[in-house]
């Protein structure tokens, strides 16, 4: 997260708006890309906070992540809308957020503001949490289940 910190400092020195978004980003899909593009449009830089492999395993179970953190970071950095990526080991990104102090914390619309533990933290330094619409039906968990050939995993046409 050294690069992320340096980027945040540069953007702040220019009076810019720092946006952060977070997640596992295991099996990156169109819903993720749409979220990240919308998040980037909300400010002058986008820092993506990514769960480490151990964090994903604790949150999603033993078969995850499908894609290791190093590769998830490389794929995210290849997107034009992503300016920096920082990996965190905890289950939630509060410690990293407290370090970066983004002006905007962007989450996919499958959350409610009151359900997000990080809302109070982000608001404590005057930041705001923004819920962005998700593409219906896109899910890394469902993709992983389908790839594993699990019955009942919905398919998209």
C-alpha cells in the first residue's frame, strides 16, 4: 500500500478527491468492472482495497480464492479506471481505510449503508460512503460454483 499512500498524498496536494473501493475481486466480472468505472468517475483517483488470500479464505471458504492475490492485483491494475491497489489481511478494510482516509468509499449496491461497519469510520473524517448500482446477477461466488460444476449454480444467458 506504499504506492497507494503516495498516490493519495499527491492527489490531496493538488486538492483532488480520493475514491476507494474494496472487495475480494476473485474471478473479476463485468459487475466489478462497472462498479470500479463508476467509482473512478466519482473522483480524481481510485484506490482498490483487496482482501488477501487468507482474508478471502476466511470470508468465502476453503476453495477460495480461485485467483491468488498477486494475480488479482495485476488484473485490477491493468484496468484504466484503477490507479492503485492495496491488499489487506483483516476481514474488513477499516485499518487500511483509516490509513488512506479516502474522501469517498464506494461499495456495490448489494449493501445497505447501515450494514457497512466502515460507514461510521469513513464519516468520522468527513468522508462519504456511496453505494453504486451492481449489474444484476453477476457474482464471483456463483461463477466459482458453476466452474466447479456444482448443481444449482445459476447460469446466465
